[in-house]
């Protein structure tokens, strides 16, 4: 069964920029997960007021989800995730994760 992860980020105002992954991280994810079919990543959506960003990733199975989150195998992804969380804390961006089996 597929695993769907929805990340909802709420920023306090539009003067606060969204965290953006480095191009190297995006390329790594594309090479190791998206182009191999281990993850589908939808384009982010932004609410009409510009305060809420929603990102959806779907893994075809739990093994691919676990592999993506394995910091020993993918330290670049872990570092980017940590940087995004720190940026959110520093800039008062509330993050909500929703996991679903689909």
C-alpha cells in the first residue's frame, strides 16, 4: 500500500520567505527517488492569502518511505530536512505533517 505524506506550512505573514531546498538536494531527490518511481512529489500549492503552503509526497510502499528517511543512506536529505525545520522555528512557520495509507 502507498504512503502519502502531506506537509502543511503556515507562515505568519508574506514578508517571511518559504524555505527552499538547495538545487543539489532537489537533484539528489529526483535522481534517487522521483525518477526511479520510489516517490511522487506533487507541485506545492499556496493558499489564496499566500500564508499556507501544502506539499504532498507519495511513496509506493513503506519500504521506500523508510529508505527516503534513512539519514545514514541519505545524509543530504537529512541535512536539508533539519535546515528546513530550523528555518521554520526561527521564522515562526508552523509545520503540520499528515501521514496516510492510500
